[in-house]
C-alpha cells in the first residue's frame, strides 16, 4: 500500500538562484529531490530566490519566489567567523515565507547551510529538517548543528559518513547520499578521451594538484566549473606549461554532462572534507572512472580498483601514477554503481523515509 503523501515545503539555497551555479551541488540535489519526491506522489512547494527555475518534469510543483540580496557562502569561512545576514538579505525572507507555508505542511526541508534555519528549528512550530550540505567549516555552525542534534537529531541528515564525522552528534548519523536522474547521463564505452576535472574553481577544490598530474603526464586537462576565485585560477595556470588547462567555464548541466561523458577519467582532488562530490557520481553515471584523493565524500563513494582509484590525499605522484592505471577500470562497473546507489529514485526514497521517521516531535530541550 502506498503511504499517505507528504506535504513538504523545500527551501532552496540563499547563495544564488537555482540555475545560477552559485549554489554548487546543492542546486542539483534540490532539483533531483523535487523530481524524485514528486514522482512518489508527495505534494511539494519550493521557496527559492527570484530567478530560480525548476526542472520541467516537476509538473504540479509550486515555486514561490522571494527577492533579496544573496547570502554569503560559508565555503570560505574561517573557524571563528560570525554568522552574517546582509541588508535586504534573501535568507530571512525565504524563512518568513517557508514558516508561513510550513504551518499547513508536514515538514519544511532546508537546503541552505546557514545559521538562521538551524537556530529556528527548535523554536518554531513547523517541523524543520536539514539536509546538511557541507562539512564543518566554522565553530558557530558546528556548535549549532551539535545543539540541534542533541535536541532531536532526527531532524538532520548528511550526504556521507565522512562529512557527518565533522560534527558532534548524539547518535550515528542519518546518511542519505545523493541522487541523479540517470536517464540524463549517457553511458559512454570509449576510454580514449581526455582527462577532466570539474567543480568550482576555488582553493578548497585543489585544482592545482590535478593540473600538476596532467602536466607530469604531458597531458591536457579539461576544466569545467564556475571560476569563483580568478586570482587562484591564474595562479594555478602559471604553475604548468601553457595549454595544459582547457578552460570550458560553467556550462549548462546538459552540455557539461555530454562533454564529461567523453573523458577517459575524471580527477577529483579536494583539499577540504567534501560533503559528497556530485561531479564524482555524475562521472560514474556516464561510465567515467574517477581518480581521487582519499578524502571526504569521494573517498567514501569510490570503490578503489572497481570504479576508479583512490590515492593518499595531496599526493600528486600517486595521483599521476593512478592515471596510468585507468584502463584497468571497467566503465560498466562505474555506471552500475551509480544505478544501485545514486539514482534519483533511491535518493528520494531515503529522504522520504528519513522525514517520515522524524515527523513526530520529541520533548527534548536544547543542550
Ligand atoms: N556543474 C555544471 N556545469 C559545469 C560544471 C559543474 O552544471 O560546467 C555542476 C555539476 O553538475 C555539479 C555541481 O556543478 O552538480 C558541482 O557540485 P559539487 O558537489 O561537485 O561541488 P560544490 O560546488 O557543491 O562544492
């Protein structure tokens, strides 16, 4: 028997509108979940910054647009940085709308990694749930996540165990992974293509190590992604022979996927505790093996020797050597992993089950 449909309010990232690329992997996560939860028969309303667009297939899903100034990201925060909200900020407005809608919904699901929604959680009537999208970056956020966990940890879920290990939790974490509409990712058998790298071009993504490995092989590296830090991008470029990097910029997702699928491998070289690593799974979905540092989400996702190679973090020599073993990986095994663990359907089921299990409130108090 189908369980009774949930009425859910999904609150998008305040960093940029959906489709801008500024929200990074969160944009894709939210769109995937909108499609997956909608297909399960749940009733959804999305609250998102002005300009946001939902996937065309999410018919019947209402979107409420809210205007205001983008929220700064925590991605580059220092440990002691404060929480800030800009004048005319979009974040409080998103929550004003979401909490109003939440009065008649079963739950409000938050996608923004920010202080305000977490702080509100034990203090408001609607049941607010958080899919935490990053590892620990600043003490004020870590403390608040620990507070919510000790109040009612059922309201929190994470993409990977490695990400969750950054936080002080009272129980083992609920890990939901991530999910993709795999029909959008075409499996490519060819293993003769170029090496690729994808992500925001910013220091925590460690592009310099992937570029150094490509240069050591006398190869070229195709780079897709938003150049968040132009100074860093030109610094990386200056370390290798000219022409090593083929900059493609931030492409619309469909075009990016098509180009990515032609690669013989994707390199993934995070310097931070990457929460998940959408680009890793998108590559696997196309049959592209991934050579990565054994750190954060990618280190948990990649089955070394089966779907790619994991090497010690920051070890460019090992990364370079692993690139010479790419042909040992069967591209079909990469696709199969994505089908089993990271489809939109399995992800939506995990999130649906998590929310259902946490809907009844406990009598906890904030620590
Ligand atoms: N992406 C894209 N076009 C590009 C490069 C990247 O649409 O040219 C998307 C990619 O599909 C992925 C996201 O950008 O979903 C990056 O997410 P990831 O989790 O890897 O990193 P984040 O930026 O969230 O730290």
